[in-house]
C-alpha cells in the first residue's frame, strides 16, 4: 500500500510463460512494460481494486506482447489477456499487441476486459486504452464480449488510436452502465461472425451518465458498423457520432436505439446491406446532418420515430 511496483526492469525483454500472471493492487503504482506473455491458459494480467476506495493509482501496461490464449468454453470462464476490475483508478493500457495465437472455433477470448465482480462496487475510472493492436481476439458464444470489452462500471474512458483486426466478436464493445466515454480514431477491420465493429450495448445493470462520443473511427467489414443502444430507463445526456467512415457492412452503417440528445454528423457510409443510418427509439433533440451515404440495401436514413414527446425535435439536413 502506498508503494510503487515496476515490472519493466525485472522482466524487460524477457519471455514470460505463465498460465496466470496476477497482481492485486491497493493504492499501489504499478507499471508493466516490454513483457512478452506467451500461450496463456486463461489470463495474462489480472488487476483487482478493493471495491470501495481509490485503488491501484497510476496503473500502466505498455508495449507488451500478448501472444496466444485458450478460448475457454460456454460458461465456466471468460479468458482474457488483460482483466481489470473493481475500482481501479487511473489505468493506462497503451501500445500493446494482442494475438489469439490459436484458431478460435466457437468461443474465443478477449484482449482486454474492464468489469466488476460485484455490481455495487465503485467504477473503474480514468481509463485510457490507446495505440494497441489486436489480431483475431474477441469472446463469442452467447455473450459476444468484444476484443476490447468494457462490461460494466467504467467512467471517464478514452479508447483511441487502436487497430482491431479480424476480431472474433465486436472489435470494441462497451455496456451502457458507463459515464463519459470517448471512442475515437480507431480502425476496426473485418469483424467476424456477424458482429458489430463498434458496439455500445444496453444493460440491465446500472445507468448511463455524461456523454458518449464516437468520432473519427474507420470501420471496414462487419454486421453493423457502429451500434449504440442506451439503457432502457436512463441514457447518456449527449451522444455524438461524428466524422466516422463505415463501409462494407452487411446490415446498417450506424444503428442507434434508446438514446437521448444525439448528433450524427459528417459520417461517410459506403456499401451497407440495409440502412445507411437507422434510428429507432429516441427522445430529446436530434441532429442528423452532412452525412455522405452511398450504396445501401434499403434506405439511406431511416427513423421509426418512436417514443417522441412534446418538445422533442429532429433535424435532418445536408445529407447526400
């Protein structure tokens, strides 16, 4: 407690062959860098907070190689190369490379998962996932956990400048029980098994606060390119989906549902199987403008106009 632990000097440049490499942190500064994790059975790094107080200040994992992990099975465990949970504060995961190392057949495994083992615990906050590259990762089966997965209780999240290639399930997925999320400038290429490239999914646990920004991302190959679904009772105060490029998707370029006060502006959408932009249940104010849509299987911009209350308003303008 109150001390710094660094793995860079002890293991830098070494080949680390461990079935599980775990660190339980409480008010500790922890740095793991330039480590190679090879052929993991279930996990590479496990990081736990202490549920209720600030724990694991200034935790960083950078420039590591995670090469090979078993895919697990339907229910007994969800293998993951980096697993972080339960109130860790200030977590930085940067410039790492994640490889499946195996030919996943049914279930797969996550590259990074942020979650909680107890829904009543405090959120893991101030998280940056940046400059990482993932090949063939993602947890499939019924749960569809992403190659990068924020399962529950994350706040002040920045997910930027990552490359998610041939993901076995969604390249980037988060649940709606989060606060202040930025997903920007990521490349999500050739997402497999009929999953979304970037998915922000509904949840039955918790509510959303603050804002969600999805901007500057490039998606090439997926089911839905960008899928955003707010929580049923409470949604983000603002959703911004701007300046993304989405192409070669089998369903919708951008699919929005159950959201409040949103802007969809300046996106480029090419070659979709159904709609360019699909907006289902929404309320508040909406602005869909200056988007470029070409070659869709059905309608360019389609809204079902459900759940509209007095004073709600949508502006659709300048789209081509």
